[in-house]
C-alpha cells in the first residue's frame, strides 16, 4: 500500500490505495514508519518525495477499518514513556529527523492524517485542485499526530483553532496564505526536480546541518505536548460524545444530540 523506491539517490514514497483516496490503514502507518528508518540508514539519499497514486493525496485515517480492530487503535497510540512518540506521531515527525529535504506533492483531498503527514515534510507543493482540512473534530477527536509541535511555526493560533474546530476544507491558495502549503504549482514534479538539482550543488552535510539547526529553532522538543496529544485522544475515545460524533460524521446518518461536556482542565 506504500511503495518505496530510490532513483538516482532520490527516495520516492508513494501511497498506493487510490480506490480509497489513499486513506490510511494500520498497515500503511507501519510501512511509513519502516520507510523513514530505511531513508535514515541510507546516506546516499539526497532528498525524499512523498506522493500518491490517483486523484487524491490522502483522505485521512480509514476510520471504519481501524475502529473494527480495537487492537489497532491501541498499537497506533501506545508508547513506552508518556513523552515518547507513538506510531501516528512518528510517521509525521519522523520526516523532520531525516538529514535531507523532504517534499510532499499534494493534489485533490489532503485531509486529516493525510494533511498531518504532509506537514511533516519540509516543503509541500500543491496542485491548484488541492483541498486541505484538519478533520479530527468531525469524528469527535483531536489532532494527535505530532503537528501540535509543527503548526505554531506555520499558522497563527486563531487560524489553527478555526481549522481544527470546524474541520472545514480550504483550497490550495487559502492553504498557502495560512502557511500550510509552500508553493501552488501546476506541475509539482517539475518544480521539485528543479529544486533538487539546485541543492545537488551544495554539500549534503551542509544541508543536513541547516535542517537540524532550523528544526531546533522552529520546533523545540516538547515531550509534554506529545504526551497531551495522546492523553487527550485516549480520553476522547472513552467518551459517549465521541461515539455520537463518529456516527454523526458518516454521510447520510441522522444527527444525534451530544451529552454535556466532560471536565477539561
């Protein structure tokens, strides 16, 4: 479901589940995690390009398939220590740890988990037909894939809150204005190849040092944020309102009223 190949020292990572708009299954999370380790181990690689087959980048988590297997939810969220990264956080923040530039090519729907993975890339090149959204609130959940660390350097707090609370889609040009997209381009591959050819003229060690330095400057480590993301998600998964939200979020379903809010500090 996720293809990995290296061509002329460029790693191509391709989501291959077009019939499901490349919705993320449990197996895809595991494969992406393994690919990040493979790239890190290969010191010949000069750049990574994340792309997808079909008309859409990724419609987010395949909620229906994951909730059918409660053990998969546990495996996605489990971590040895509260501040460590779990699987869903690693497939976003892992791209940041790679000592090479990482590009994501976006088109069509780039929603929920798909947008979070794209935000883990250093650069997001979007086709004009791209739509992005932070979708978790539609299912009664909160974003929990590590982007609470990334978003503050991209998006103002009011816009981040609006996107996350409303789960509304915005187009590619709006996403660029917000800072979620780097460039809107009709032919992202041409654009990225030009960028990579230019970067090949520079020392790979210099590029690695620059990326590591700027990651520390813009995204300081925050083990507490990683803990809170997971803790809030687990708390939400245990509430009656989340079960109602998941039913209400399905197209064509009758909307049911929510219970009063739980205690939040």
